């Protein structure tokens, strides 16, 4: 697969080839080349199957890392293609014309992270979070504790334990005596 890494580097400025296993590798590409790289992998390299698309919120670096996982069934090899996009006004090219099911993943990216894929079908329709108008939940700056405290009432009788002390008491009950 190092030959593929070299071709990707020469053609698309890809970098950081990493073989996680014999049948799985990853590489990073410039975000502006996402659609071109994926089309080339599909049409020229046999990565015909889109397994999934997801994102990671790298808030410390100010980017979302998009991950497109594609599979070549003939060689039994999967490739994770990573691309960083800025968190402020995150936009990336849609790949739904390459793989029809991509619009579903892109719709999730829009709803959960606020990542826009212009031209993707139904991207602005509610998917899971009906009526949601706050910061997208999967962004790391979404305060889930504040949301929970504001939305759900405290239940009487609930006890909170310090995890370390609780586990010590459960595992070594005689130590407290």
C-alpha cells in the first residue's frame, strides 16, 4: 500500500500515511481536495464502497477532522481519509454524487456538528433532533451538564458518589472498618 501513499502524496499533497493493520490505513489530505481524492480512489483505485463519514471536534486546534472510510473489496483493504476544516463556519464539498448514501452522513454532520455540505440533499431538514435550535450537541463547546440541569428536574433520592471512593468501597469493603 505504500505505492498508494506515494501516488496520493504526488497527486493530492496527501501526508501522514499510517498502516494501522494490514487491511486498514489512514492518510490526511487538504480539505479542498476531498471530493477529488475520493472520486479518484473510487474510480482509479477500486475503493468503491463508502463505509461511513464522521467528524472529530479538535477544539484545541480550531478544526473538525472529517473522516471518510472507503473500502476496496477486491484487495480487502480499507482506507480512512482525514481532512481538517475550520470550526468557524465549517463547510466541505458534498460527496453524495459519488455515493448516494453519503447524504445521510452529511445530514448527520450538519445536525450534530454544524458542518455544511452545500448541495447535499435534505441537509437542512431535521433528522434526529426535531426542533433543536441550540449549538449542535456533538461540538465540544456544547455544555451538556448545563443543558441537562436546565432541562431535567433533579430526582429525589439520587446519590452521587466519587467514582474512586465508591469503587474502593465496593472492591475493598473491609478497608473502611
